[in-house]
């Protein structure tokens, strides 16, 4: 017969002294008879754990997919591409495109094969200028953007709000950081201009955080169900 893991005896063996018996002249108090114990589990903890597990996995998956989609750079959004002039190097040719309507455009720097520290220095030292159709000039630099976004082999330098019409963009490396690191700024780099403004996926981060919390609670609930409570069988009911 296979023993029940949730059913186990408790108490003393069958060699019990009887009332009035003495040992070495001393009265012996009878010990209580053995009691069988059973583990009782609340099924609602299991149900809650499964619900939280499913919800947590769904929320985490949707959050990751959403953040990747928000940060993805579509080829059809790229309107121009050019070269960043090197520090102390000659000017490079400006790129031009036509903005079909008012709206933001972002400059993305190609950071392929760059180490993290080099990328950060190069992005921070990249200064761009956009000549707008209404005569205004937008100037921005990588170290002044609120949030630097890196997707694959591209990092944002900054964005500008264009007006409908022709736009001309030029970029170059300027002195930034310690002089000992200027060597990494004396190289020309490729960049592109794309429609839209990079967004920080706050909603996705919040959804991912909620999903992780749900998964933690699911594990706790399932563990609580598995442990249950051990009670005497005589107390069943």
C-alpha cells in the first residue's frame, strides 16, 4: 500500500502506561493516544496563483513587444543620410530633404563596432544644425538630449521640430570631455535623419513591472497552496 504523503501519524507508540500504574514507586501519567494528521490545502490559492501566473506572463510579453515596437526605426521613416565631420577635420556635405508637414525629425548616429564608452563620448560630442524652410536654425548636441536612445547599431543625437518645406542638416564632432579622449572624435561617422521623435517607453516599463509583480505573487500563492495546513483528521469538517 502506497503511503499518503498528506496523512501521517503523530503521538506516541502503543506501549502506553495505564492510569494508576507506577514506575519505581512513582505514578506515571498516561500519554495521549496517537493522532493522525492530514495536510489541508485551500484550492483558491492555487486558482489565484494560476490566474496571476497567466496575467503576469501576458503582461510581460506585451510590454516587451510594445517597447521593441516603439523603439524600432522603420526604413520608410528615414528621409536622409550623411556624414558627421571629424573633430578638427573639414566640413562634410550637408544633407537635405523636404518635410511634407510640420513635425519632429531625429538624427541617429551609426555606432556600429563602437565600445560603450566610445559610443557615449562620440554621441555626446556630435553637434548638429538644421536649416528650416522658414529661415530658422535648430541646433542640438548629443550631450543635451533628455534621453539617449540606442536601437541596434544606432543612437540618437537629438531631434528638431521642422516646418513644412525644405530642410538642410549638417553635423560635426566638437570638443567634449577630457582631451585625452579627443582621438576617438577625430573620425568621420555616418548618420541618418528620420521622421518622429524617440519616445521613452514609460507605459511599457510600467506594464513590465506589473507583470513581474504578478509573477512574484503567483509563485507565493502557489507555494502557499502547496504547503497548506496540517490538522488532525479528527478535526475535519
